[in-house]
C-alpha cells in the first residue's frame, strides 16, 4: 500500500484520533486534518457550540462534510468525527482510504470525554450501539487504545499499510 493513500481515523469521542493522527501524518509526511479546527473555521464554533446552536443533526452533517471535503483533495491523514460513519456517502468515500478504527471500553472513553469541554455530552454506550457496525464495515485496522499508546497506534498503522521502514518520512 502506498503512503499516497489517505488515512482516516474513526472511533468514538475520546479514542485519541487527533493524537494518533498527528503522529501518523508526521511519519508519512502527509498533512493532518482534524474536524475540530475545520468546524471552528468553517462554521464558527466547537462541536458542542454547534450542537447547542443548530442541533446534533446539523453538527453531524458538518462533520461528514469535513471528511468528504478532505478526501476530495490530495492524500492526507484525517481524524473523522464518530458520527461521520452513519452517512452512506461518507462510508462510500472511505473506500479510497486506509481506515483505522480506534476503540476502547466505554469506561475508558467516558473517562477521557470528561476532560474536554469542546465536545457535546454524548454517552459512549449509546454512540457505540449506533456506530460500531459502521466502524466494523469501514475499518482496515482496529486498535484498542485502552491498551495501545498513540505511538503504538502509529506503528501498527504503518505496519498494516505494509510500509517498510525506508518508506516512512
């Protein structure tokens, strides 16, 4: 597999998509795109602010637009909001990317989500029930981030992509 293919990280809030994504982007020499700055720049608010102001449905469509917009450009590493996998057009677009699912127990994710005020207040169990089948559908690799560090996620991703040491940036 080429490092010229987009890499998309999916998973529930608190799974560490931004942390692992930055490391993967750095290793591959690719740009990194995260939904949080995209939402701020394009829609003028954090995920929590947009959900409060316009509702969860609007927020989720904006998050899907982030992934579709970024996949339409040059290859990069994308941290995709969890909701994006619910959209059939996003799942279809993910076929051109290498998709890494960052997963952990609901307890681990709930603890991590407490530390961030910019996210909407969604519980991991309800989100998992809705989204796990879609994560399974699109993912090439699943990483248990309750056990793996962001660096280990990066290394597992590069290994699974079949990139020899010399191909890494």
